[in-house]
């Protein structure tokens, strides 16, 4: 599948415990079309944003720029993902 899928699985396992069910659930949702690469990428960006803010001295703006560069999106897209998920 994709690099983003593997990253999402890693994040979820870190957050909820190392269970093989996590990978199975992601694969099942992907197979039936309920989850796609775009949704997984947004979930990864959301999780990494708050993780990086909490664990580094990097500014919010720089974290947004870094994630935008890493995941080939604009900074405003990163801001949209963060704002939409919180509200």
C-alpha cells in the first residue's frame, strides 16, 4: 500500500498499544473504500502536528511548514486539517 498507511499504523499502535488488530482494521477500511490515502495522510499530519508541538521547541508556524513540505501540501492545507479536526 503506502508509506502513509505504515505511518498511521505506527502512530495508532504507539497511541493504543501494539495490537495486530490495528493493521487489520486499517486494511479492512481501506479495502471497502471507507479510508483512502488522502484520509490517512490527513490523520498522520494531524497526529504529527500535535506530537511535534508537544515534544520540541519548534514554533507552530515552522511545524506547519515542515509538515506541508514532508506531505506535499500547502501550509494552509495543514492549517485546515488542524482547525477542522479540533472544531
